[in-house]
């Protein structure tokens, strides 16, 4: 059962510090790490680690970062046959700063991700047509992401869009997604609604339904949980309390887990519960792809907390 991912492949350059520097400040950090990342690569890795066949359609540079990223994806059993190598741009990179609260800020340099184009999608259209779910994010050109979503919809493939960063798409083009999963900042960017709780999240979800034509959405609110909206019905899901270590790729773990459950035929509510578990476990572990849990690790985590999900025995 294949899940196709169209998205970014980046090297995360991660600096750990006690406190964020203010503008103009110089501060000492405690550690610098080079960690394979990129929203597309992270989500494909999550799908593969959770037991699904996952393929990624993306682009890296013809450089050492590109070599390492492809090698890491392959070692995690992601199909890397459709990763393009650019000779004119370096592999994308993300400058990540993580403070002692485990919150992060990111500066994305797209690099080779900008070269993923419509022709690349068309070359993979047969594979997309045979997939159960297409996962898309917005660290690749907007026209490429939209083209991939349109193709998938033509084939009857469920399209899940993680609209990150939100400035990468217009509200009018959200209609090509079957399921939209913005965080609270992205929801505000798309709807103008300041999301602070379940009621404001519901208002954002209703806006996306009425104004953008997306009848199914999940508004993610980090430690405040999430609001699941489906065809006018909604349910609030509480966050699972954990001690966070690294929030990088928490949203990508959520997206990958959601795609796995949707591919298995689960309802949006059931899928969101599973995704909540996986993302909660991720934030207790360091690094993006290395920190994404396997299904066995998810089951162990659930057993230790007496949590049930749709794959539980």
C-alpha cells in the first residue's frame, strides 16, 4: 500500500541554545547538529517507519548533503528512485534554533527544491495513480504542488495538504486538497482567525470549508491539542502530555501517521488520534528523521500509558 509524497528534502543545521538571541545579539549555543530533514522527506520517513510503502518525489543538489539525504531516506526504506539531482543549485537547507523549552525557529533556504517542476510530476503520474494517499507540502514551487494535487484527484487518490509555509499557496488553491492540516499559525495566515482554543480553531475550520471548499481539516494547536473537522461535524482531541526534547518534525510525524491511517481506511477522527500519539512520541526524541518512531516503538509507548489506537491488538 503506497503513500506518495511530493515535497522538500533538506539538511537541517540545528543549533541548540538556552535562549534565543534578540536581533543584533551574539550568544553562545551548546551544540550544532546536521540532521536530515525537509518536510517531504520527514513525512515519507514517517510513513515508511510506520510500515507503509513510501516514495518521495523531490530534488536535491549534486553535493554531499544530497548524497547523505538520499542515503538516509533509503536506509529508512523510502523509495528514492524519483529524487532528481540538480547541477545548478545546492541541496536545500534549514537553519534551526532550538531553545531549552524545545521550541524551534526555522529559516528555510529552498535550494534545489525550487527545481522540482510539473514535468517531474507527470513522469511519476502512474505511481501517483496507484497510491492510496498523496502527501503535499509547500517547500516546493506552488505550481508543482498544485499540479500534483490535481493529478492525484483525477486518479481518485486522497490528497492531504500540509500548508507549510502558509504563504506558499493561495486560499483559492486549497480546494485541490481533500484534507488540510494547518497548525495554528498557518490557520491564521489562511483565514485571518487567531487560533487560541478549540472554538477559534472551529471557526477557522468552518472558514476553510465555506471559503476554500475544504470540508475536512485538522487544526493543530501543539500542546493545546487539535480540532478535527469533517463535513460540518467536529471533535476536539487533547494533546498527550510528554516532556518535549525536540519539536522539529512533530508536524511531519503527525502528517505521515495521518496518511497511514487514512490509507488503511480509518475515519479522520481515528486517524487524528493515531497521529496525535505518533507526534507526541516524536517530540520526546531528538532530530527530525532519526526521532520519528517506528510502529513497534509507538505500540510500546501506548502500552506504557494504556493508550489504544486503531492498530492496537
